[in-house]
């Protein structure tokens, strides 16, 4: 049997327990444990409490003693990324900053299609290499679970190549990679038929292969002027639902059709929401759909932030993710972006931390991580500070000094 291990002491242990999935959270609801410790066994948390009590109660445990000031939070969860891709879009970035819009660039042949072309040229091995490099960067920022979308293949074979690359990368890197099929990212420019025919082909040919090859349990679609309409996506989601896939939506990024589809189809999350108005905010907040803000896309495109404060005040569940992708969100630094969203949207530390831990986990259908409590994965992000507030206050510049994944030290 695997040996028990006691990690600590931490000046502050922030377990994120006892907090609800929905609604606003005040900082004083964080049940911080001073001089805390985490007892780990077989990759999971066996107990949390004060370090000294755990040392007395579990004297057989091997201790991993820390010197100096440390604060421990759950390993962070980036619940929306596109880190599997080929090439770069530095030119799009320059064009946007010279005045062209994201949609104008997309229409003139740049945008997502540019990355599709470059991703199709890349071999699966090259995609694995690129994705692993970015996943390791996220790990250094304290991220222990990363959702990764396909969506730059846009044919049955090329989507399969991407999803196999994501699966292989998952075996190589510290963080867990959670794959999502985003074959409905846009109508591929080389597709000989209509959008309806493309979606029909993907759902009848690719969906069964995703199940057979155990590539993903999640289907995403981009509902937008430059991609697919709500009407086109409805039969696609009906098929996905009937086959038991979880549904997630790129919704309300520039216009407001997507979040209603997310609510109607009981999607697990509706992501982006920069264009959501009071109507969409109320509708989302009343539903069980997790609303996901993507401040990386706001920073990358120079547009509005999702109305995170209003969503929380209306009683919604708010996750925060980086949207790390070569086009709209090239930075890929979850802590920096989440702390900046907090500043602009006036979110408490607790709300921001919930958005990148247990609320992000729920957006992926995962209830075994994102909190530090008995039975949860021993995924820990540890910072050199005696005060948890310093983490967001430093706006991403206070990096973790140590990261544990399933009870193993994966970064220090
Ligand atoms: O989430 N909005 C659509 N998809 C991505 C952008 C992908 C890209 O531009 O390559 C997003 O922002
Ligand atoms: Fe995205």
C-alpha cells in the first residue's frame, strides 16, 4: 500500500470547502485553516487540518516539511482552452491592433481558418509536442487540470488527429487534459456542402468514433455569425445529447444567440458571454448551466469582459478560464487573467478562486477536484506567502513555488 504523506505546514490552507456552486461569495466565507497540513494517500486527500494535529494523529505518515511561509490552494483548473494547434497568429494580433476586427480578419481568410490550415499541416507528433509545451507552462502557473478543445481540424480525420494528439499528450504531462470535440468551430472553407451537411456528417460519422475510441465525452459548438447559427446547431446538439455527450457552447461572444441554446439543451457550460445582456444573464443564472468568463479573450481582443458581477449577483455559477488559443487569447495565464477580471468586475478573492477551482471543475463535470477535502484528488498549488490575498493581488506575478498532482510533486 502506498505510504501516507503529510505536506505542510502552511501558514494558510485555503480548502474552498463549504462554498456553494452558485451565487456571490464573500471572502469571510473562506474557511481558512492557519498552520494547516494536507494528509495524502494513494493520490487523494485523506485528511486536512492543522499540521500538528495531523502529525500526532498520523504519526506513521512520512512528512514533507516546508520551511518558511507557504499558502496552499487547490490545484487550479483551466476549463476552456485550445492549446492543441499548429503555427501562430501573431499577424492577426498585429492586424487587430492596427484596427481590423476579429470578424473582419476571419472573413478575409485569417482567423480560425488560418490555424486550421497550419494545424492540418502539422503531424500528430508535432501537435503532441506543441500541446505538451503549453500544458507545462500552465502547470508552472499552478494549473493541474486543463480542458483542451479540438476544432482546428474540421474534418473527420483531422479532428481525430487532434483528439488523439490530446489523448497522447495527457499521458506525457503533469496536468490532466480533458478533451472536447469542437468540430463545429466554423464551416471549413474547403467543405463542398452546406453547414447543415457538414454538421450532419460530423454527427453521424465522427460522434460514434469519439465514443468507440474513447476520445471525449464533450461536444462544443461556436454559435456566431462567423460560425454556426442557433438553428443549425440544434439538430447537432440533439444528436450529441441522444448519444450521451455533455454539451458546452461558445456563446454570446459577439452576438446573443448562443446562451439560450445552452440553457435549452441543458449544456454543462456557456462560455464567453461578453455580449450577454440582462436577459441572457437572468436566463443563465436561473439555469444549471455554468457561466464561463474568458478574460484572456477580452485581453486578447480588447473588448468587453463577460458580466461576471451581474451573473453572480443574479445567482449564477461563474467559472473563469483562459481560452488559451493562438487567435483571440494568446497569453494563456489563468491566474493573471482571473485576477484582472476580478479588478474590472469587482469580484471577491473567494469568487475568483471559486471560478478557477471547484466551479471550473463542475463545468467539466468533475466533482473529485477543485476543493481540498477528504476523498478529493491531492492536487495542490503552493505559494511562497503567508497570506492567500497576495496570490491575486500580485496579478499572476506570484507564481506557485510547488505544484502537486495526485499526491506527486510535479513542479518545484
Ligand atoms: O474561444 N470563439 C471562437 N473560438 C476561439 C477562438 C479561436 C481562434 O481564434 O483560433 C475562442 O475565442
Ligand atoms: Fe474558446
